[in-house]
C-alpha cells in the first residue's frame, strides 16, 4: 500500500480525489456514530443490568451511565490538543482501540464495579476518538467538499443517538451484554479502515509538550460541571452539593485560563474563544444539544410509559425522524448555506424547525396512542431540523479554525455537545420526577416546553452571533507597527501564530 501524505499545519499535502474523500468521511463517521449510539443505547439496557445484579443500590448502578458521561466530557478537549501535536490518526486509533476494549470488558463484567470501570475505559476511548475524527475530516477534506462531509459526519452522529433506543431495544431482548459487544466488530473494522485510507495529520511546527496541569484543570472543570448536572435532579438545583460543584468547576476553569495566558503551549489557545463565530457555535451547540438530548429521552419515556410501547416498538416509532437527517444534512443544509450566505442562517432555521416540531407535538400529545396522525408528523419535521442544524453549527464553528487548531477546536465543539446533552437530560429528569399517575400527559407537556425553550435559545444565540455581516474570526496577532495583520476572509488566525 502506498503511504498516505501527511497533512501538516500548513494544510493537505495533496487534495484527495472524490472517491478517497468519500472513503475518509465514511471511516471517520463510524467513530462519532459509535460514541453517540453508546450514549443512548445503554439507557434501555439499564433495567436489565439492574436485574442481573440484584441488591445493588440504584445510587451505585447509576454510575454505569454517569461515569461514562462525566469522563467522556472531561477528556474531549485535552484529547483534541494532544491529537494536534502527536498525530490525529494516532489518537483516533488509540480511541477506537480503547473504546472496543472497554466494550469487550463491559460485556464480560462479573459485577457492577467491574462494569463501571469498563465504562470508564469506554469513555476515555470515546473522548479520544470523537475530536480526532472531526479534526481529521477538516484536515483531509478539501474546503469545497467540507459542507457535505460535515453533514455526513454530524448526521451519522445524530443518527447514532436517535437509533440508540431502536438497536438497544432489539439487543436487550437477546442479552444486555450485546449492547456492548455490538461495538467490537464496528470498532475493529474502523481501526483497519483508518490505517488504510485516512492520512495522518498534526501540527508539525510545535515540538513542546502541552500544558499537562492545564489539561488536568480543564478536565476537572468539565467533569465537575457534568457531575453537577447529572446529580442535580436527585440533589436539588439549589442544594449545597450542586452549587459547590459548580463553584469548584469555575475555580478549575479560571485556573486553566490563567495558565493558558502565559504557557508556551496552552491546552486551549485563547484566541479561539475570542472568535465570534467559534464562540457563537459553541454556545448555540450547548443549548441545541440540551434540547436534542431531552427530546430523545422524553420520546422514549412517553412511548414506553404512557402509550405502553415495548422498548423495540418505541425505538421503531422514533426511527423515521433520524431517517430524515442524512438527506437534509448532506444536501439541503449545504445548498441553503450557499443561498443564504453562510451556515449560521441555516442553523437558525433548523432550530426554528425543531422548536416548531416540538410545538406541533405539544398541541397533539394525548394519552391514547395515535402515532400516524399525531406523533409521526412531528418526528419527520424534527428530523429535518436536526439535519439542518447540526452540520450548520459545526460548519460555522470550524470555519474559523486553522489546520494547527483542528483537534483543539473539534474537542471544544464536541464538549459543547456533551455538556448540552447532560444539561438537557438532567433538566428533563427533574421534570419527569413529578410525574402524576392521574395526568401523566401534563408532565410530558412541561418537558416539551423545556425542549422548545432550549431550541429557541439555540436559535436566538445563532441568530445573534452567527448571522451578522461582520462575523469576527479568530483575531490575528498584531503585525509590525501595532496594526492587526490583514485577513482577507476575516475568519482565520494566521497558523504560524498558534502554539507560539
């Protein structure tokens, strides 16, 4: 096999052909599909796991879900930074290997403690492979082809999340351990294909090691806020424990920022955060994924709890929505971005479509099952909104990244996704805890109001920060004479300045 040309901070050594681009995008999309699938597939296996280990308190069993969530969120940004420096394909393959190993150990776990430990290995693997896969896509795919490539990558991530209940419902009927073992053939195939078709890339100009203490502080900050959010429904949103974790998270984050201002190789290049398009995409993504995560859980709980669908039937009832994602992400979103002058406007439209879909379901929801006439139209409309929004937010955020910061930027954008999902699920769980047997539909309506509010906040944020005529990119360092360096596109930092 002929060696692939490496991509350095200066850009691709040679633009791959259309077929090669398709192969690269397909392989890289497997990583985000696997990680997204695992976030939701285990929810359906949770009751079966509890029956496998009788006598285990729910507080301990919950860490099968919460431990994965916290560690996944904490690893993303440091992993993206390391990928920029030591090699993005290398980190991707390490992540796929760790995720596959963790999946094998989860299925073999003799007890809850072993299962939780294996889930943490899975989470580290997911945290490594997701930002590496997106940064490899940005590095390997020529700029004209990126909108469709981002559409495919993000659509398969959304598809994995939404199909989690479908696949999980089918697998738990066989054995809950297959929820984890299903990852093994996919992970091994992804490793083999990545070695064959994905070119390596990294920032060749930076030889110094990144700030390890800063990376630990950032991981602690994100992990603590994720922990606070997953425990908030049981602790209380005004409890001392919840507030204490938030304060500790802020303190770790502030210490990380202080170190990043003076370190020669910071874990986060602070100029990234001063980009209006990047910060806008980051903030809008938190709100959007909060709505998306709450929507998936709300649908599953309603269908199984009120309409009394089985896990398999509930998953199949959700499936038509995800089928709408891919065509809208690959075809409609890029074309609309070209017509409207940028992905930010498409993101606003997508958020509005999602909010409208949930409002439609709000007006139709009832205790008596009426899937075809009541729920299905909202599912199809919502799938179209997901296909428009997710690749558009990624496109707007990644437009201001230079090749040297692809991994770091990808890690930050994916961190927004994870933290947003945790926030939405925690908020919905707090609402559903007040479920009344007398009128269960009323509580689910309250959940829909929360979801609509999240989608509305995402749209408002995207409209304010991603649609203006003077969208600011990452500021360039000053040129000689104290004047800002010229930037014809107004969106990118001079790559020679990153890491120095």
